[in-house]
C-alpha cells in the first residue's frame, strides 16, 4: 500500500493526474446505479485503467446536494462487496471517497491507498487519526453546511484548510501525503464556484497538490444550459482552466477525453511532445 501511495504522489509531482470516478451507489447525480454490482464496477475500473486513469476513486455514499445520508454499516457493506474485487482487477492506486473514519479504515484494510474526505477531516473527529494510523494519503476538501454569497470564498477556503491542516498535524499525518480540494459544487454559489477555480493559484502558498473535481457538475449546467449527460466539453474546459491555475489532479467521469486534453495542455505549457 505504501508503495502505491508513494508512486501516486510521485506521479502528481511529475504530471497532471487523472482520478477516475467509480460510484458504487444507487443515487449519485450522474451515474447512480450503473456500477453498484461487482461485475459492473470491475468492468468500469478496468475500462478507466485502459483509458489512462492514474487512480480510481470509489464512493459508496452519494455526496450530491440533497442526497439521503447512508448509515455507516450500509456504506461499509457496499465497500466490502466491491472494493476487494476492484483491487484484484486493476493495478492502480485506489481512493475511498468517505467522511466516516470507520469506513475509511475498512477500505484501507481492503487495499485502498488514499482517503478522500469531502469534509476535510472536520466531520468525523476520528478521521485525522485514521489517516495517520493507516498511512493513507488524504484529500482534504473544502466544504460548507450552507451557502453564503457574502463570503470571500478564497478566504473561507484558507480558514478551512488552516483548521484541517492543524488537525492533520496534531494527529501526526505527514504533510507530504496531503492534497487540497477546493470543493467545487459544495456549499458555494455558482459565482463562488467560478471564483474558486479562478483563485486556485492563491492556494499555492500551501505547497500542496490541488485536486479539481468539476466533472458534469451543476455549475456547468448553469453556464451551458445542458443536462448532466451533455457536459463533457464543459467538464474538460473547466478542468483545463483549473490546470492553468495550478490544479494537478482531476477527478473525472470521462477518463480518455481528459487524458487527451491534459496531454495537449502539458505539451503547450511545458513543451512535452
């Protein structure tokens, strides 16, 4: 596990990294119910690996606005039914998308390498210690319980990240395993979502990799007037904008298309042919 974790972190330092989304839920906003069987999940994981994904992010509870919370026992049961099979099917790092420490701990025991917490270590008091104990890399995502249009969202992200990083340090989480996520679509107005993408370079002072997850989100629907199944070009455009402002990891549904787009981006920016 440590070897896969470190290989993933080294890749992040070297090039744009694609995190393929694998929702094993019945109610995710874009693909709920499509991959919640073992066979379908493994087939999708294998497909994303072939298309060039660097890591696969597995979620057993939808985090979309208005989603019904899932009990810890049910989330663990969903993970236990599928994660081991995916671990055997693909030779890639795996991330577990959860805010529950016990779910994260079980996923790590089954072969996950990264904990992706949409509440940035601040929802479950045991999460920071779980990250430290398991040796996981961790994605700390900015979130808010309610939207507040009056906020300077970059300042709010800084306050949130400062608190999360203090929790991580107190628990003994090494700083080099931490990734920051601005949380596009979480607790923000659409204007604040745009400001967050545009302001990513203001987070460079943390010296930590930035993850952008904008794939198929409602922000794109608001800009383009398209439904969730017609946002591919918008997703790519938003992620390229995020890359231009410093993002290194891109959490996406459409792996092959993003691999191609970011390869061209890197060629233009850095002369990599």
